[in-house]
C-alpha cells in the first residue's frame, strides 16, 4: 500500500480547518496506506486544528491505517500536549525530512 503525503500550511485554525479536513479526507479516500503530514512549515495550530487531526486519525484507525505528523516543532507540538494528545500521533523528529511528493 502506498502512503499519501500532505504538506501542511503555516497556520491551522478555525478559518482553515474546514479546508484541511476536506483535503485530508480526499487523501484518505484516494489512498490505501498511511497519511503522512509534513509539518515543517507549521507555525500555529489551535484546538480546532488538533481536533481535525483527531478525526482523521480515528477514521484511518478503523481501516488499520495511521496518521503520522512529521517535522513537528516543539512549539507546534505544544497544543497537542496541552489538549492531552502529546503522544496521540507518531510524530517524527525534526531531522526526518520528507521528499517533495505533494
């Protein structure tokens, strides 16, 4: 199964969450492997953005698939920790770089 790759924008908040959800759902439906999100550009995420990732993760889990957040900076990881999801995802280290597939 081939994984799907998505490069996240700089800000994920109430305004952009609907678009993010739609784009990730499209990837989930178009692929059969894991969904890997490159967060190298992420500067801010609010609780709504964290909730979107939780929804996508649960959807993938039903099909024995995973959501992986890669290149998540400590600052961007903080909202996940504050909301009790610090270890909810397979977050890659900042040294792991994805290639340009998106």
